């Protein structure tokens, strides 16, 4: 796992990383994800943060938690999407949202610059 050592990741960031890894085939169907306690210790976050990330993955339909056993990438059922397909779709969606966020930020900056342009003297007299 590669993380920014300067700042502990959020549950959302941890889930996104595992989503990417599942999509990339790092964790194929049936594979057990690393134990939440070990991940929490490695990342310097609370156990609840990792459990929340795993819960997000379960809500996405990517993994299933087995009491006393761990969290596993779901096996595909015949005729349904595989966890990898779902992860790839979600990753594409995340990439698209990031692009749109960047474009929106750029637009906001442009609008601020346009609003800051002084008006001509004739506009002030009206």
C-alpha cells in the first residue's frame, strides 16, 4: 500500500485505494483483504476508520465480511458483474468526478478574475 506518510488517510481514501486495487486485480475474487487491525496500524489510523472503509466496499457490492474470518472480495455470480467490473466502473466514476471538480474550480477562478476587472468610467456613471 502506498500512502502519504504526512497525513493519515480517511476511510473514504482507504476505500478508494482498495477499490482501485480490486479493479486492478491486486485482490481477485475470493481473495481476503488484509486484516483491519493490521491496516489500521500500518496507516496510523483508528480501527474504526478501516472498518468504515471496508463497510463502504461492502455497500458497493465489492466485498463481504465474514464474522471471525475476515473481509473477502466477492466471487462473481453467473450472469452478474464481477467485483472487479464494479470496482473499475466506480474508479472511472471517481476519475470523472475528479476531472469535473478540477474544471469547476478552474471556472470559479475565472469568474473571480472577471468580477475583479475594473469597469470603465462610463459604467460608473450609470
